[in-house]
């Protein structure tokens, strides 16, 4: 049976008469073009093709359609025959059987690829014969044929096999007809998806026509399936047509779709929100898309909220600006730092100029990561030094802001107040210019705000405790900023000033309440201490006035205008007391100077202090999460994803989505706003779900690059250490990027992990060999981070243990690790350590009782020679004799690698090829012995020309 032919023979004349009637679908081994062979009918191959292509038997027509590609290859040598076949194909496309038409359409992409490869011979065949078939089948009444034609068209578009002219003149008119209001509903739904694939290859005029029709379909009130498909493809369409068309034409349609009555359409909008946001300007993103996304977050449908929360982190990442974050992504997804100092030393982007480091004004506080945080004055200045990084200086002052080193020293005071920070770069903190409100700020300064000491470190831009007299002035500043609310930066500044105004009002209210309580209490005390005559003691009265003046000073404007509170004010104060206030700064404890301190109840004091501390901590926590990079509401919604209630009402895996997008959110906010995410990150790092911790483990190296070395050492290293002791599913995330994380640490912190590398050898499941394979890969990379002594003392033993692993893949990568260690020894000049390691390799592998170890020694020697890990004289003296001794090994697999190492590597080195070499004769004798080996594989590698393409022998190890 094995010798029977699977092809039709000439003697099978009876089969030609009946076509393929006697053969069913199980005869897949039959040559499809066998019907072209000569038979009793005396027909030519083209005539026989005509016969079976239009046979009454459906199966015959299906076989012909299935074998069209082979038929075209048979007739590709003759142009006339080829054209005849293409015309037959065109007539077959009108077959009344849907299965024949579907079979024919499935072959169109393969035929198109064949015609593309042989285009010089048949340049217009595809456009003339096949494209009309594809377009015609888009309107086929049979659903299977129509789906097949759509799939074929998408393949042709992805492969670039259909030209631009055919798309504009043949495909697009059909798509426009299919999406007419009077067209069939199924055609509309199918045509929208094809539209989105076409626009990338069309001219601007044609895209505008499709864009207009797409906008009409987005508003299709009769058919919700059309709107749903439009919503699902909305983001892709926006990314193709560009920002202008998106904001002018598509944005209004997107708002309508986001408020559609069907939750499936709103969910589709939430899924593509990030792509739509990327296609808009920052202003539109902040002022229009942010409120729209907040409405999806609070949607009544759980599925919409779930999709919105999944897209929240990605939407926040669209606010990222490389000029402010200092980082950017390459095309391959690698996160890199923005180059800060170009070759031109006079460029304002340089951190240090040619004269020295750039000076920083003394009023700029320093964050814990070493970056500077602008003060209220510097934020309000219209032309700051940060703006000059992208805006040319227009006057002398702006030019001086670009390079402070060119300023001549004025006095010693300026020298003392200026501080240098080599880490600061105005390019990394660039922002659009703000509105000039310097006059209003001068008015604020004129009212005598609280002065700052040099030792203070502020984490807020606006001072929390303002003089009550400045409340009206802050209100004036806010009124001046109202006409400019379209600017996102002005909005952020208004939020900061409003918070300061609210804090000042709360403080003044608490002081007024404390003053009234003090007056009532002291009046009671004075009555108890009043003499029998009814006159109060003058000394006591004087002390009471002094205490009131020092503890709760009333604002001068209030004292002048309102000497006594009115009834309306009393009612307002009573209502204020009923409502819980988030924070009461410094509640006064009333203690008279002439009274005994022991008379105050200690429990009352502790309760007051406890309330004060808890309220203060709560307000500090809220203030620590305030920033102005993204809308605060978006950040609050993102931080709420760790709330356990969200897992019950929205999505059980919402914490995992939060962890997945956290590096993008951190990149957007920048390291100066890491305090906003720190608590959330710590919460996710201790989540009970290992999938959440695993997600963080896989991205902790990216987060370390975003935060910098200082914040990494303070906040990420403890979490990193916790991941090292976690489950294997979490540890693999840390291990896979171990080198990327360790290289960001300081040398002293990095060296601590040398003691913990051995722990990676222990896994929960010993069969998890990929864990050990990943460890060997990372050890090869992190070797450059440590000295040769550390490598020899710590990494060497791990490498030798991995070389004895039960899995060959682990051993294979471990042999390369051993070679890298030996190369580092000699590269660093530690020849003694290298010699000791070489001797250890000989003892452990060359004299190993198992043939696998001896085979490994042959491979290691070959790699050492090929990569020049050590001087050849050292190799010839210490390793070569042991390698030659293995040529007589009883195991053929060992001799195979010995033959390969000698013939392809050792004997190709100039040190051994020279006529005067002391080892040449011994090498030639050994190779000749291997060439006469009884095993043919040994003879093959011993006789193989080194210049030939070599087979991979890794499977032998």
C-alpha cells in the first residue's frame, strides 16, 4: 500500500468520464489539477478546465474553484492561456451555488499574492479580473459568501495587494452605496468595519466622503447595531483622520454615543476612550473629555462602569507630556529618558552651561526626590525660566532666566540665597505660559502674608495659614482669573487659590467660635472671682484681655465693621456648628494665666488633642493627593479603584486593572506627584489577590525608572523585597526584570541583593524549570553591575549549580553564563581567579562521571575560544589538554561536540594555525582520529568545512 501513487494515471480513463463523482471530500491527497491530464475525451487542458468548471456536478465545480491557484501556475508560462483561465474564473464567479462562490473567494488572497509575485508578466490581471469579483461579492445575498469576501478584502488591504486607485474607484463607491439610509441593515453593519480599514490608504477627498457618511451612521436612530459598530470603531477612525477632523466633526458624535440609551454603545465608547483622547488637543482633553469620562464612570450600568474603570488609567496616560515627565516611549515600548543636554552648549535645554551649574532661586523648595517645586510667585509669573526652554526670550530679563550663570554677581546676599541643583532642568518641567497676575500678587504681598523661613520645606504651593485680611484679596485674584478659565493651567491655579481661600475661611470661623467660647467661659470665671461689692478685679480683667489678644486676634476689618455679631450671623454660626467640618486648625485650649494648670481635665485635653491630630492627618492626607497635571476628579476616581466596595459593585478584578495602569498614571503625574499614588501602590502591593501583586511585580522596574533613584530606594525597595518572598507567580515578575531594577539602585543598595540571589534557586514547584532559565538569563545581564570579586564569590556557585540542572534548556543557558563569568575574570585582570575557575570547570565537568557533564565541557571550551574569553596561550595550557582527552570518550555525543569544537573553533584561531605552533600537530592528529571514528556524526563534524552553514547541535546537550 505504501507504494501506491496518489496521482491520477493515464490509465484511469473511466475517471475522466465521470470527473470526481467517485471521490468524496476525504480524498485530500489527490492532486487537484489531475483533471487537466489527457484522457479519452481528447480535450485540451483548457477545454477540460471548461468542462469541469461548468459541470452539472457541484462537487466538480468546487474542486476546480479550490484548485485555481495550481491551475494558474500550470498556465503561467503562456500569457494567452493565462488570460483564458482568468476569464474562466470571472465566469465561475457567477455560479448559482453559494458554496462554489465561497470556495472561489477563499482562494482570491492566495491568487492575489501569486499575481503580485509575477506582476511583471501580468501587471493588470488582479485589478481587471479579481477586484470586481471581490467588490461584487460584498453585496452577495448569501451571508457566507459575503463574509468570505469581506475577510478576503481585509487580507488584501493588510497585505497591500490592492492599489489605491482600485480602492477609490471600485471599493469606496460600493461601500457608500451599502451605507445609504435605504440600504439593507446587514450591509450597513458590515460596511462600517471595512470603512475604518480603508481610510489609511485613501486620498484626502475620499476620506472626507467616508467621514461624512460615518458621521451620519453614528446618528442612525433606527438601527442601534449600526451605532454600536460605529462606537466600536470610533477610536480607530479618529486616529486616522487626525486631530482637526476629530474635534470639528467627530467630537459631537462621540458625545452623543456616550449618552446613548443603550448600555452596549456606551460601553464601546468607554473601551475606545483612550484612542479618541490621543486624537484631541490637551485643552479638549481636559475641558471636554474629562467630564464626559466622569459621566461614564458614574453610569447606571455596571458594564459601562466596568469598562470605564478599565480604561481610566489609559485615559489618564494620554495627559502625559515628555517635556514635563522627562521620559518617553520608543517604538518597541522601551521607556527612556529624554535627552537633556544636546551638543550645543549654549542651548537652554542643558542642565549645566559652559560656565557652571544653573542657579536656582532660593524661594524654590526642594522635594524629597531632589526636584524643585515652584512657589506661588513663580507659578504666577508669566515669563518664567521654565517657559524659556521653549519660548525665545523677548527681553533682557527673559534671556537671563534662560541662563542664570551669565548674570554678574550683585551682592553677597544673592550668593547666599542661590542654591544649585544639577538635577533640575527647565525642559522637564515645561508648561504653557500662565496669565500675568503679578500686580494682584503684589497686592497680596503688601497685605503682609506670612513670611517663610529658610528651613521650611513646603509640599503645597499655597500657604495653608493665611492672614484673614487677605481673603478679600484672594477673591479679587480669583475674579481676575475668571475670564481666562479656558486655559487648563489657569483652572489649576484657580483650584489652588480656592483651596487656600477656603482654608483661611475655615480657620477664621474656628477662631471666632473659640473667641466666643473663651469670652463666655471667662465671664463665668470672672463672676466667680468678683468681690462682694460687684466690681471685677482689675488684674484679672487685664490678664483676660491679654489672653484674648494673644490667642484669638480678630481681623481688623471685622472689628471695624462688625463690632457685635448680628442675629443672622449667630444663626449661620449655629448651622456651621451642626455640620461636620473636615478640619479645625489649632482649636484653642482656654487656660488662664493666673489659674492652675492642674485644674484642666487631662481626659479633656487628650480628647481635644486626639481630635486635632486626627483632623489634621485627614486634611494632610487629602492635601497630599492634590495635583494639577490631570483633573483632580480623574485622580480621585482612579484612587478609588482600590476600595473594596468597588470590587463588589463594579468588577472583581478592578484592583488588577488599577495595578496594570499604575506605571502610566505615575508617568503622567511625574515623580513630583508620587505622593498622590504612594498609598495606592502600597495597598495594591499587599492585595490578597496574587494576580494584582504579579502585575505590580512585572512593572516595578518601569516605575523605578519613572520615580528615580531616591524615591525608588525609599518607597519601592521595601515592596521589591516583599515580592522576592512571595509566590512563584509573583517572583517571576521580579526575576524577569531583575537587571532593569538593580541597575537603577545605588551600588551599596544593589550589593545587598547578592545574598538573596541564591533564594531564586528554591521554587514552590521543582518542575518550574523556566524560573531557573530566567534566573540564568538575568545573571548574565547583572554581571556587569558587580565587581569581579562579587561575581566570583556569589554568582559562580549559582552558575555551576544551574549547569547541573535536569532540564537541558537550563543547562544550555547556564553554560553561556559560565563563559561570561570566566570572561569577566580575565577582562578585569583577575587572572588568578580565572585560573581557579578554569580548574574548577575541569574537575566538575571534564572529569564528571556523567556524559552530560563531559559534553558540557566541550561546549564551554568552544564558546571560550569563539568569544576570546581568555588568552589563547592560557587556554592551550590549562583547558586544551582536557579537551583533547575527551576525543577518546566512550560516548559518541561527547565526541561529536569535541569534533565540532576542534574543527570549527580551535583550529580556526591564528594562534593554533601558525606553522610554528606547538599544538598544531597534536590537534591535527586528534582531528584525523575523529574523522575515522566509527560514529558517522562524529566523522561528519570532524570533516565539515568551517565555512559551511552549520546545523544546530543544541539538541544534543
